[in-house]
C-alpha cells in the first residue's frame, strides 16, 4: 500500500502511487496493455457502471498503471485527483472544455502558452465562447473584467517566454467572489515548486512532457483538481475520447520519481548561467523570476519554493544575421521546441508578437533558454562562443 502517514514532499514524490503488495512485492507497477477488460457476470458488469465504482472498465479510461501515475501526481500537487491526457495541450483543452458552454466567457492571461490563443480565437469562438485576454500583472484588477457569464479565469505564472509573475492568490480570491473556476498552467514549477491549491487555484494543468517526464521522450499532460472540479474534468476527458498509452504513463511515472533531484540541479545551473548573463554587455535583461532584478521576484519568493531551469534573455542586438549567428554557433544548446528534459535548449521567442492586452515593445531578440543538467561552466563557455560570433557578424554588417 501507499504510505499512510503524513510525509514531506520529497518522500511523497518517492512513494506515492506505489502498491507492491498488489504485484508480488515488485516495487513498480506493471505496464498493463489493455483495451478489453472482462467481467465474470452481468452483475459485475452492472456494478462497474454504478457511480463511485473504483475498478477498471475499459482500456481507454485507464488501468492500474495509469492510476499509479495519477495518484502520484495528485499526491505531489496536494490535489484531490489527477486525470492524465495525451499531451500537455490536450490537458489544456480538456480542462477548459470542462467548464464552458456556448454563451460563456473566459479570461485568458495574455502571456499564456501560445496555442491557447489558437484554441480560444478559433475553435472556442466558433462554438460561441468568448475570450478576453488580460495583463498578466493585473492582480486584483481582474475583478473589473469578470462578467456575469465569465466561467474561467486562466492563469500561467511565470508566463510563457516572457516570465511575468502573476499574483495568483489575489486573482483567485477575486475570481471566486464571482463564482469563476481558477485554472493555472503550472508546467514551469513541475508541480513541485508552486503549490497551486494552497494559493487558491482549483485546477492545475501540466505539460508533463516537460519536467515530470523529464527525458524528452514522451508527450503527456495532467490535470490535477480540487474536489469540486474533478468530476467535470473526468467527464470532459471521457467525452473528448482521449486515451493515454501505458508505456508513456510508465515512463512518466519513472521520471516523476526523480523530479525533485533534477529540478534542484536545473535551478542551480540556471542561477549560475542567469547571473553570468546579467553581467554580459550583450544582454539587456534576464527574465528569470529567481533573480532579484526580476520585477516579479517578490511574488516568486512569496509563492514558490524554488525555480526550474527555464528563462529568457533579452539581447540588445536587433540585427537578425547577428542574432542568428549567436544561436547557430551554440553547440550544447540545441534548438528545438519543448523543454524540461535533461538537455539544454535555446529558441528565439516569437509568441510575444501575438500579444493583445499588453503589446510587447522590446526590439532586441528574446531568446528562451532551457538550462539542462550539463556542467554549467560548459554552458557558459558555449554562450560565450555564441556572443563572440554575434560580435563578429554585427561588426561586419
Ligand atoms: C509545452 C507546453 C504546453 C503543451 O504541452 P505539450 O505536451 O507540448 O502538448 C502547455 N503549456 C506550457 C506552458 C508548455 O510549455
């Protein structure tokens, strides 16, 4: 059985969801490959379709492999229950659709993961669901944007690419006064560094693809809910026909067991690289909430227990050939979407171009860095080589 007492977070992450007694004493759960699950009698089949049934009915709804993982994520996050989705974005879609119908209104943070905008501005709009984008720094001012038909206040802190810190407790308090559900995309914290439920959030969404999986080899999402919101998310998962493969679930559970150790190292490395970048003449700003210079540092310190390895750096350089040369010179930092694996990545940030509530006015190139588990001195040397090349190209132009 899972641990029965009250334990600290790292102990919970190590043990939650385990049930060796159910599996010959073997520590990890078996990977059940299942579509059909059989029942011995009509009575047992009928029983399985009564509310509150705790067993397994059909492969699409999950097996004990899935439950080991979702129980562990729920325990890590301190939520009532977790539903696994086939990608992080599928989790965003499933969580939003759980709470809106035609005629409803959503408040979406302007700095949200970009595909959220595509969902809201096309698909949801066509269904008669309206979205208003709001300034991530709005705080208690959110109250003025809440309409009688507003159902969801969607938050993401820090923001994708631009790392604004939202005052989630204040936003959540205002949202709850008007009966809205508060969703947060909690991916940056890995579910470990920000306790969403203690800060007023009802639904915590993760691209588990990132730090939970941690090894750049699985697409997966999770939605962890408080008691009041779980049934709606379970229902939207079933209605949308999603299903998550057992091998992916197993890899995610394997990744989860070390997330606390990995995140510590991501943070240490990221701090070293970010502090070094702050001292560089090529850099206008480092957008990392763990740095005292970050405008959201006080909120980060108040609400978070640590930082992960993702931040952006705003370069002073405006010429594309020079900034392209910088990125192309990097050897350890490869270019690619996603993050949260063991390896370092660099990518130009373009989602800022789509801001509507607070247009992005900076002219220099914004580069998002994911700081991996390499030796930070090698990462710094790699960036230094990139800056040398940038200077050469800028000078020749
Ligand atoms: C990557 C990401 C997602 C989407 O996750 P996928 O697994 O790639 O679908 C959602 N939110 C944030 C903040 C992300 O970075």
